[in-house]
RNA sequence: UGCAGGGUGGCCAAGUGGAAAGGCAGCCGCCUGUUAAGCGGACGAGCGCGGGUUCGACUCCCGCCCCUGCAGCCA
């Protein structure tokens, strides 16, 4: 048996006999010609068998292989006879490792999402899912790199926690040996404690909201990155959000162009994510809404429709600051010149994606923080530790 | 939780009171360059579940279950 190689390395082995180890992705034939598309996780390659050249019995055996059969294919790498820049394998031998126990349910044609989700473990084998996994993995890597390279210390918050402070959505409650424990809704409180210790900290991991909600904007489980920086003011926070978004998006565009192409993602909106982002105040956002006939008034929060209207005014993400305190959590610092407003910001993404980042300057005066707790009618005792 | 749409062979999908289209996959066969290949053939469901109306129900009525989208909530 020839040296085992991965499909992504075939270019380095042209003219050489190699062995692939993978699964049968698709099969086609044309009389005495048989085309087996084999995938191995790094790519898909066409393997060709011509009956008159094939060893005794091999052609007949290969002709009826089922989709997703595990196999080893040995053959010579050569340029694709019809497609420029691609390679194919002239099959010399073929070894079936295992055959599927049932007909593979996912055919090359149309399926509904519901059906595919019922076969999630197999759906993962398809090209489109590979592309999604790779884009997501790149994004996670870009996020970690950004903070690691900018002086932040990764401080992972517990996922399983007695801390129920977020309290805004329903919590997933579990029993921890007789005591209630919750799946985390946010690592923010832990990250804040860490920032006071190390200056710049971030946590990045799964968070949970027990809403029975499954829209593109809300999930019961999602990943969230939460940086906390001591002494950072609102403008500095906006700078950070802007630099961070530009950095991670450009990295994904650069390194995952092929996958975005497979997903047929129009990248022009992503390419426009460049500094500077427009920065507007909440009051200006309200004016934009009213200009478009939306009946939002000062004091109203933005829903999905409102976020879409506001972001449509700009060709890149927009940073909205200075929301009314009444709309925001108690811990934001008040604007000294206009105490009714919070020193907070939301970053709204284009294309209807809405709020992708929320943040702001924290209250650093204990008396005001306690007053704010009271104003929000929150039980002070729960926050004393 | 509310509103809207939807459950028809393994998958996708027409039909909408009177004998369940079609396509794909799977199976058999033909084809020396296929790319969701093409061509031919055989096979395969009684229409989400339970009641009702009717000579007759996939189709109409009632109840229930499940799915999807949007809204709400929120990030």
C-alpha cells in the first residue's frame, strides 16, 4: 500500500501512487468509466476507474459501493482531465473498510432543515456544513487572538453558577446536591472582578437563556465574549468594539474566502466593515426612526425593526450611545452632563442582524451604584458579597 | 405566550368531495469523461393523530400533537 495522504496535499504528489482514507461522497458511471468522489475531511477528490485497465473484479465491486462507504483508495495522482487546476486519482486498488448498515438518508438533492437536523451527525459530512464549521472555528480563533494580542487575560467564568443576578430571562435551574445552581447567563460579574485584579480581562464561552425561543436572534445556548477593562471610559469602549470587529472580520475574510464562497455569502457588506464606524446618540437614532415614519419616542427601546431601520442608514456597523438610564441595567455610569442618560453603547450591524455588541462605562461611585440599585427596585442584599 | 404558514412513499413536492401527479434517492440494465450526469425499466404511500358530517373525506367540521417563521422577551 502506498503512503497515506490527505486530499488537501494531493498537489504535492502528482504522478505518484498514494493511498486515500475516507468515505464515498458520490458515485457516477459512464459505461466502462466509473467516477468515485471520495472525501476525507480535508477535501473531495474524484477517483477514476476504467474497466479495461482495472484488475479482475475490481470494477464490478466498485460499481455498487454505497454512499458513505468507508474505504481506502490507492492510485496515481494526476491533473483532472476536464477541470483546470484540479486533480484526480487513477484507481489502482480499493479496499472497503466498512459498509453502511442502512441506506444513507441524505441524497444530493433537496431536504428540509427539520429533516436534516434529525440527521445532524450525518449532515455534518456535507460540503456546506464543513464550510460553516470552518468559518465558525476561524471566528473563534480570531476572537481569542484579538484579546490575547491586546493585553487581555483570559479568565473563564464558571458555566455552572449559584449567581442568578442577570435575572432578566428565565434561568436554567439545576440541583447541585440540594442547592440550586444555574447555567450561566453571563460571565460579566466574574470578568469585572477579574478586571479589577488584572486590568484587562475577558471571558469567552457558552451562555444560556431558558427562553423557549428559537429565532435567528435568540437561542437557548450561545457563545458570548465579554471583555472588561478597568478605567476604560465610553469612548475607549467604543474604540475597542470598533477595532475588535474590524480585526476579526478582516481575518475571517482573508483566511476563509473559499468557505464563504461555498456558502454563497456576499462579502461586500463584510468588506465595508472598516474604521471609523459612525457614532450617534440615542436621541439621533430616535430622529432617524421618526424620519422613516416609525413612531418610537424618547424612552422607547429598540426592537428588531427599529434596529434594522437605524442600521440601514449606514454602510457599516453603527455605534449608538447614551440610552436613557431607564432602558439599561443599573450598573452603567450616568452621563455627568445629562444624568438621565447612560454612558453606554450598542453596536448595530447591517443587514438586519441588529445589536452585536452591548457595553458601556460602569458606575464607579458606590453611593450612586446603590441609588441605582434602588431605582431599579433590585434587592440590594443579593449584590452584597 | 400571541399571530401566520405547514405536516401527502426514504427525501422534495402537486392535488383539495368521486380511482393519490411528478422529481430525487434506493434497486436492475445501457452508455469511454461524468460533476445535482444522461437514458430505459421494475419497485414503493392512502395523505400527522382521534372523532364527526357525507352514498363517498387527503380534501369539509371539531379536538389534539408536532414543525417552521415572525412578534414578545432579550443578547
